């Protein structure tokens, strides 16, 4: 009996030592997470996103960003590094380009080039014939580690997010794993960048963001909207500022939507002045409860991945005005089409983007 108790005691000590001391990549930072609002008010539970029509992508998966080109074709960035091109009904699918990385967001410039934020390669330009050119992969000598979303202004200037200054996806198991590490750490090393194609220069617009994700411009282009995934909110920032730390009070930056019920991802301009936002998943009460307990978040990474407090499968997209009023809320509580990263609105359809599926969901408008 003494030997058995001794073995148990040693086992417990070994487990405690492992959970406390085993090396992990994050250095978790304490922060104050607001109490999750749940699905109430403008976000009351509904099934308006259920029963989507599906466009099969065959063996390709993860159409995280979708956009309609000037040629009337639908473009979709997928996990293989390819950008697919197809008719709006999903027919005649073909490979338009291969970046060798992972494009998470893109937009078109006035010359018809596809300007892409590639999480591995940086900011790229892809010509109408599919040729890939690197525009920038650093700012002030510092590498762009996680290019995420992009929008091109009417002047040609490009605004894009560098989601993490700590976890390049190429080194940390891909875009999803790197995002989980960054959000668990909460060091808020993300930033918003501007690339000027005329001067071929890159500058920091704003910094101090916890995984800045989607980006969109206001109609007058005097404001940038930024989805901050790690802190469940959307910012409105003056694009003319330089090196603004959002942790410092400034009249040039304000939170437009706060304490959202899920993790906000892409932002896409829709019709009638509205902006679409996708949630990759609902808030995790377990993660929220650990906001001011960095040790527990670090300990989480020492557990088997199946025990990580990842969001449950849930479909959810919204549309809001530039003043921050939610005007559309669509959900699929069943999670049959989960990890909804955003919405592309055309004249007759809503295309719903996602992280990992081998299909594109759509609804008739």
C-alpha cells in the first residue's frame, strides 16, 4: 500500500510540474474581459442562416474570403494557397492563382489587380493573368508576420491588418493555430498598416490590437473599420494617423461595436451602405473567465488539444451601419455551416465565407 501511495504521489507531483512548468510558446497577459452579453437584443437567437444553399469546392477547403471581380466572376481564397475563380452560380471553377501561402483577404485595385493579404507571404498583387508579385512583407525593417485582411482605397492606397506580431502562421502550425495562440496570450501585438503603391512605402497606422482581423473603409474613406477578434469589438479609426496606440485615449480612434457575442472576423462592404461581419464562433465562457488569470491560460496549452476551450460550432453573421447600428442578424444555432468568417453581398445573393468547409454557402437576397 505504501508503494502504491508513493507512486500516486509521484504521479500527482509529475502532473502538477508538467501543467506548471512544461515550456509553451505564449506569455499570457492579464486583461479584463467584459461579461458576455449572450444572444439577446439585436443578437437574439434565430435561424435565418440555416438551410444555406451550397456550392461544392471539391477537394478545396476554407473559402475564408470571397469577392466578386469586375469580370463578373466570383473569387475565393482557399487553404491550399490557391485563389479559385468561378461563375456566380459556382460553375466553371478554375484555379486563378497560387501564392504558395494562405490568402485570408483580398480586394481589387483600379487596374484590376487582385491585392491579397497572405498570412505567409505578406501583401501581394496578382495581375489579371494570375502573376503574383510581392508588394511588401515588412514595415520599418520589421517583418509582417500575419497579413490578414485588406481593402484598397480609391486613391490606390492599401490598408491591411497584421494580426499578430508574435505568431507567424508558417512557424506555428498554420493560420488557425497561430490565431489561437495569439488570442490566448492577449499581448495585443496586432496592427493596421498602409501600403502606398506610388511611393512603395509601408507605414503603421495603428497598433496595440488583439488580433485585428477584418478591415473596411467608410464611404467617404475618412474612417477605417477594424474587427478586433481577441477583444470582441469593432474599431473606427482615422486612416491618416500614424503609429497610433489604441490603448491610449485618442479622438482619432473609437470602439464602434463593443462586447460582441462572438469572435468577429472579416468585414465586407455590402449594399445600401451596410457593412457585413462574420463570427467564427461564439464567446467561450471558460476563456472569458480566464481573462485575468494568465496562468490558467498558459496551463490550457499543456492540455491535450481536445481539452482546449475552443468555440462551439455556430453560424452567425451581422450587418451594421457606419454609425454602429446592427441592422441584420442571421444565425444557425445548429452549427451545420459553422465558422462563418464573413458575407459577400451581390445584387441577388449573399455568399457566406467560412474557415474550414469544402463549400460556399449562399442565400438569395
